[in-house]
């Protein structure tokens, strides 16, 4: 079903409804949408509409369409999904009153202004100066009510079900390419787990089916992987001793045979030692060398969900709510005090420690967490991203999220707080994970098939509650709700529900180096496989800055002259460091002393100066942070054009050799790049004038707050790092 348009009864515009199940709840005419805080001359006049899915603003005098903006198939240019609304604030500036509205609340004054604070960091303002007072009040109350549903079945996702989600033969279609191409593994059947066992070479592990019908644990998947030496009867016996009956889950196997396992706490102290020994013994038997198990207690070493939520609230306050009149130093120190970047670094560092145990110590690892549904999701995924290049492909990454988040029972409904019931349960754990992934992507962009635009859009998909991926707390709830109403929800991985094929090409990374790359040699298209070099290059790279060993030179690094005092001092300091460093630190140092294999192990640089704020997500709506004709998008444009030109030439070569190929007139249609080469390669296209650092998003009308007199972002956007206290720098280690 395509989006359809319904005429407005007043004749002032049309409703753009994404589905026949979307209904208009309330509306107000002669509403002004604020574009700028300093002046109202750019404001838009139109109709404010509340449906059971979104808040819509319909206008005739719309701003000129930004040519670079993606066209969302479910949301218009001025639309906000109700699940994305964090707070509904009504204001009467004449009486000096304001109120935060919730569900089923009364409003005793006529609002003159409505402010919507959104979970994706937008702040949208509407004025009712010319609107009828009663219609203004009703539409505000409707938005507050429908953005705070009391039951999951009141979420629009339960209405957004059509024939396109059911195959003609009843077969599952979501996550699968109807054309027979690559597909995202959903891990909802035993065959998916069997393939994963074979892919990772986990020969001493098997698929367990004792939880079919969710007989053992309501929060575990029906199928999961356990050691071969553990019988089903033993697992049933041990299940009652674990928190929520969550039997230990196998995540992944290292090529050395070391397994990564996640486990909830044992609730019965009297049985703890016995059960732990039995589980550890079974995991040890699955290892080729019978290595002892290393246990990593995540609750003791990582911030909890309340800490993560508090950090995000402070980050949002700093990035989009507070004015930037303060000095740059104060803004950056405030950024540090939010602790968000500190937590990102903490999770990455802990994942590196787990990688060290698997890669260097060659021992199995158990990730311990009380419920095994939050922190372990982050760490298990980061470890696999660092170790397994398959997880850095688009479908591999989506399959990883399916396995370690969706099927493992992460509480998306509670953590996203879709029902606005319990703020104590709300926590952006998944967003923190995406930020950690972005940090790794930012240091090794050529190792990932996807782009940062993809990561940003994936984060936004949590607030479009029509996908079962981010709608439920566990597989059982997902299955029960679907069975109750005979529904088949779409998955977030079916990107055609949100974007056209053209816009989906923004997800393709022109820098990506896959397992097999093509080249042209002596007029013939050949392929070559990347292999990790076994040669030790540390002697040839001794004395170079660590960033240069990774293929780049940091802004604070300099190349010292031969026989200089700097080199001699560095040599003396390196000897002291070698005497004091731990085995894990030596493992990290050895990694950075060798050229990086993009299809092998990847470790992030962990100094605060190596980590950056994810600007495309957190600062994309801030006009003062926007750099016209600047930012990473300029390099993305040039690389995309170059990649497309190479594909065009290779296609022409195949045609010349008689080996097939796409006709030249169809090349642009089949291109994987968003920006394409011209038909005359010697005249490369100039960067479009509309490019900016916010690409493909626009801050216009999406962040309306008090004006900014002087932006302290200038130094930050030009490459300055987060300011750190002297104590933090003194205690800094790699």
C-alpha cells in the first residue's frame, strides 16, 4: 500500500497518510511553525494535524524543498512520529503560564504556543496567535494523549499491517530480498543458528530447542546454542537457578576455538558454585585446548542504565537546549561533565579487554550481567565487530543486532519508553551502542560496508514504532502480540518501507574493502583476497606517532627529526612503559605497531583525543554547527563519484571483452553510489551547492530555541578535542 492523500475538510492542504489505518484525531488551522527564534519572517503558516501515528504540519507556503533531503516514505518534511515526542509543553505567554502535558490531563488555559521536545534532539515550536483557542487546546491535548499510549496495542505499529507483509504462500518476507540476493539472518529458527555455528567453526556447540513455546524462559529465544556436553535435561534443571530462567547463551566463536558466552546471575546463592562449575566445565570442554573460562562481571565494571540515561539527558541539554553564549572552554568542559563520551570510551575499553582474552590469551569468556539484557548486548556486539569482518558488512551487522539484541531479549519497549510509563526503565543503551560503533567506524571507515548516515537512520528507526525490531521487550512478547491479532510485523531491515532505492544508496560506503576486491591487470578484471601479513613491522615503525601507524596523522602529532632529543626521550619513556605495562597493554601496543588488516582484527584508539562527538547524530539540527560545503560529506561525494567511475569503466571493459555487463544507458540506474560520475570522466562533477555537514538532514525548522550570539562550536568543529582536567590527563593510559 502506497501512502495516499486525503483532502482536508477546510480545503487548506491535504493529509498525507502513510496507511489506510492512519486516522486524523484532531487539527487546528492558522497555525504558525517557528523557523527562527530571532525573526518570524521565515515562519510557515498552515494546519497542525494530530493522527494516531504522527504530528503533521501542512502548509502551502513551504520552504523550497532541499534537494539533498531523503524523502521518507512514511513521514513528510514537517512530520514527527508520536513515539519520538519526549515532552509536550504548552505555553500562554500572555498569562505567563506553561505546562508539561501528559495523557488524560486537563489544560486550564488557552495555549498560545506549543513546544515539542523530541527524542532525536529536535525542538519544534508552533504558535497559535491566529488559531481558534479551543481548536489549539484540543490539538495540544490530542498530541499529549496519543504520544503517551497506555498499552502496547495502542501503538500505531499494531495498525500498520497490510497485505505487503504477507507472502502469497504465507512465507516470511521481512528481512529477505525477494530478488534472491543477500538477506539479513533473523535467528528465529534453528537453521539460522546452525548456519552461524558452521560459519564460526563452533563444532563443539549445538542448537538447543528446549525453549520452544517459551516453556523455560519467557525472555529467551525459542532456539539458542549450548555446549554439546550439556544435555537438555541438565539445562532444564539448571534453568530455575538463573535470573528469569535465562540459561547461558552462546554468542560467537573465535577462530582459535574460544567461545564468547553471555550469562545472567544465579539467583540461588546455595547453588551458585555448583551451577557455575558445571557451566564453566561444559564451556571448557568445548575448547580445543580445554582452556579455563574467564568471567567478566559487567555490572561491576560498566555504568548502569540509569547512569547512561542521565548522561544522555545532560548531553541533550548541552547540544540543543542550552544557548552557546558561553566560552568554548566551558562548553567543552560541560560536554565532558555529561560523562557520555566517558561511558562510550568505557564500553569500548572493556570490549578490547574481552578481545584480548579471546585473541591473545585464547580462553573462553563469559559476560556476566544480572539480567543479561542490556550491557551484555553492547559488549558482545562490540567484541564481534572488532574480531569478525562479517559483522562489519551491512547484512552481517543487521544479523548481529537481531542475534544479540532482538532475539536475546533487550527491552526495547521499556528502554525506549514507548508507553511513557516508567522513566526509571528508560535508557538509551542501543544509542550508546551505535555511538560506540560509530567511534570504531570513524577510525576505520574502510572496514565497514555501511556509512554513518546508515547508523544515524538506524538510530532514528527506534522512534518509528511500526517495526517489531524495536517495539517489544522479548521474542515471546513479539510472538504473543502477533498471534493475538494474527499480525505479521515488518522488520526494520526492510528499508524499502522507509526509503527509495535511490536514497538507500546513501548506506553504501565507497571506501569499503570487502573480502574480495576487484582490480584491472593487463586489461583483465581480476579479484584478489586480502590476507593479514605475518611480518612484524614494529622495527621499521619505531618512533612514529601511534596515529600514523594506523594510517593517519593526528593534529597533535609531529614527525621528529632523526637523532633528535625528542626521539631519545621517547625511547627512554618507551623502555619504562614496557617495564610497567600489563600483558593486555602490550597486546594493544603490538597491534598498533603493525599495519592494520581491514578484514582482520580491529582495535580502537582509546585516548580521549581519539574519540569524537558523533556530530551527524547529536548536532545535525543545530544551525550554528552546520558547515556549508564542508564536513565529511565532501570527501564522501568525491569518493562516491570515483567509485562509480571505476564501476563504469569496469563495466565497459567487460562489454569490450564480451563478458556481459550493464548497458551504458542503464548504469546510473544500477549504480550503488548516491553521487554518480558523469559520462565524461575527464570532467568530474563539482560538489553540489546544497552539501553541508548535516547532509542528508536539514536543521531548518527542526531546532527552534533562543538565539545563539556566539558559537563555542567553532574550535570544536575545526578539530579541537574535548577538554580534560589535569587529573584525567595524568591518569591517562592507552
